[in-house]
């Protein structure tokens, strides 16, 4: 039973004003913080792969330079479903018993330990949460791959999280769920959080 993590890094970030995924956060591109947590988690799990799925050459090049498999997603501008489909099509010999984890690239405060708990969560779907707030990343039984492949437009796996029973995996803090939509949000980060994550650089 294999585990597959797909890091979806193709967002347009229209509200940010530029490509937020490449925005320099404490000396590294924003996307790299969450990706490194996923890479750490994948390295500690048996039979676990990590793929970066992106329409951006700079992100794919960064992944490849760090030994991470990069998948081109040229149709991502048409919506999230196309990024998901590109990632799934890159997995050969996918078994219904496998686990699929989808992670967004704009969550810099993900923790490897939380991802590992998500990878081992029981049930047909699972997602991380904080108190009563559901969030991402989310995990799916690969038996749902046909339904994930059939998504259209900007629809993501959230429709399946509502359709099927979902196991909640508690995050280490609410910051893990935090995704970045606007530059002002980065500028308003609390000093103690900045200090905590700068130490990882």
C-alpha cells in the first residue's frame, strides 16, 4: 500500500498582486517552506512518494534541483481540477489501496509530524483541522481516484470531503491551516511566529 503526496503549486494568486508562491519569505521562496515539511514527512514513511505539480518552470526547477519529482501542469490556468489530474496521471500502477494526499503550496507553516499523522489516518478521506475549523492538506483513498480525475474547472477534492466520511487530524496549531492570499497577511505575521520559523532556515 503506497502513499502519494501531491504538492499543488499552480495557483494564480490574483489577490496577492504577483506570484505569491515565489515571494521571498525569510530568505526562501514561500512555497518551499511547506514543501520541505512534506519532503521530511515523505522521507520517514515507507513507500511514500512526493510530487510537485506546477505550471511554473521556476518551481519545477527548484524541486528537481532538490531531488523532488516535478510534474508539468500546462492546463492549470483552466482551474484546480487540471492540476489534480496532471498529478494523478503521473502516478503509474496506482492501486485502490493506496493513499493520496493533496497539499496546497501556499501553506508555509505545515509540520512534518502533522503530515505523517494525516498519511496514517483511517477512513476513505481525512483532513487536518484546528478546533472546529477544517483545513488542508487532505487525504483520500485511491479508490476515489476516478472521482478526483472527473473533477472539472476550479473544483477540488473538497466536494469529496463533503460526500464521504472524513477523519479529522488535529494540527499542531492553527497556523498550519493558514494559507496566504494577500501580501498584507505576510506583513502582519506575529514576531514570535517569525522567530520560530526563521530558526529553520
